[in-house]
């Protein structure tokens, strides 16, 4: 389709979607000196980018993705040195609750040490000294990653976008849903909901779990599924200190990095299938926010894009109660006053680890990064921009 209108703003790169994946494509393009427009449908990003823990944990990734996660750590730190985006290098710790989980920690410690990724195997006593609220009868030992970071998901994306506008001249347009995107042979041309048109030599679509505006028929047949995650946040605890990302036994049994361990298959084979933790994909993570509150989660429920109605848009108290009960087995808190509850939805690819499809050589649809978004998006986006502008 060809648009005939002189009133089109022209750019080198047009990005649709202002979440973490779209924003870091803008970052790398801007650093190459390209003229970039980023169009976000909402007034502020409200999707998975702001509905997560803010844990950046390459330690949980497989051999393919871990280098991208490690590169992302460097990118986040580079920006933090220029502008405060809430990055804290406060490390990650995995806590083993039994001998099987300790075996997996010992095995992944050896694997990551051989790859040159710094990590330290700790005794249960060392873990107790590091995490005063930790319950002694839960922890057999731990594995600590000193280079890993946390950030505040409700702050970071907004600060990064501000930084890209003020330092690099990003043309950021919130409240601008794009309803059509095509090429005229020489350019990708988008039309927003007001009828305004935007053109660029390349377009990248990072719309996450939103499939309503662009290419709905393509997405309906794509190998994608949605994942709904329950989370909660306590009141502020001024006298509680939980540094960094805290990942527990169920996480060790779930994260893809541990699938590389020699004992993983045998340990998974003897797990009980008949419990609510398994049914709802629950594993327990903790992260203390800047205000002293503690974020706790999470769960995993899945549905194909074509059946997204199966993921009810409400908080399931049964799931939240299961998460809370398991969390109370692991740490002490002065009380368990929950002030906020929410769920997030991300998209993941069912026939690979990310969905990347190019249309007419100029439109690049990139979504389905799954739970790797906050950790891997900076590094993955860098590769994409390098491939488009060699």
C-alpha cells in the first residue's frame, strides 16, 4: 500500500511500543546517531515493563541468553552513571531449601564459574548473616551473584525515556496508538489514531501483549502465548533489610539456567504434580523496594493469544494466598500487611525463545521475549540495531 501525502514526518527508525524492549531499541539507534520516533499507545507504559520485580538476573538464563543478560547489566550501569534510573548493584542470591536444590546450586556454580560469571557458593550460616529475616529451618545454602542489579520498575522506564529525550533527542509520543503500518517500497509508513502519518527507513514493533491495533490476524496465528503473573507488595518496613534479588528453592527448580545441570532431569522427575504451587506455576521471589516495602510473587497461568479470555482479568485470592503462605515459610517480617496486589501479562514464543518476524524487509515485529524482558532487552536490542545498521 502506498500513502500519498506530503505531511509525513520522516525518521531513520520508527518504533511502536514504549516498553522496555521498544525503548532499548530506541536507545541503541540513538547512540548510532539515528533519528528515532517512539510511539506509545498509552499516556505512560503500563504493561509488563512496570508490573514486575525489577530484578535483572542473567544467572537465571540459559547459555544462549546469559551473555545478552550480562551485556544488559553493563548497559544499565552505563546509563546509571549518566542519569539516575534507580539501578542498584546489590546482587542476587538463590536459596536452597533441601538437598536436591543444593545439588543444583553446586552444579550451576561450576557451570557459571567455567563461563567466567562471578558467583559464590554460601553455607546456610552465611546466608543467615546476609539475610537477617531468613528462617534458619528453610535454608540449606545459597548461591550469590555479586554483579546483578535491581531497579524500580515503576520508575526506571520513565527515567530512561526522559534520558533519551533530553540527551539524545528521542521523538517520544505517548498516547499515540498506531492503527496501520505498511510500506511504500522505500519506507515504512505508520498511521496513528488521529490520522497523522510517520515514515522511516525501518520500523520495529514491540507491542508486548497488545495485539489489537496492528497485525491482529498475524498474531492470532503466531506461535505465541500469554502468561499472567500474580504479585503483591507489603507495607514499608524501615527496620527490615533484604538486599538485592532473593530467589528461592522453587525458583531453582523453575529457571531455565538450572536445566543445564546434570541432576536437573532426575530431580524434576520425582517432584509431586498434585499441588497448587505446581498447578499455578508458583515460585517465590522477594525484592525490597526503595521505600522499604517488599515485593513478593509470583505465579504463571498460560493461554494462547486466540484464547486470551481464559486469563481472567481479576486477582485470584487463592493464588495470592498460596504465594503468601509459601513466602511465610522462608522469611520473617514484622507483619504481613499487603498494601498492593496486581497481575502482569507478558507474551512468550512457543516455538523458540522470542518472536521476530520481518515484513516487506522494513517492518520488524519483535515480541514474545517472555520473562526475560527486563534482564535481556538492552542486550538483545543492541544486536537488532547492529544487524539493521551494519
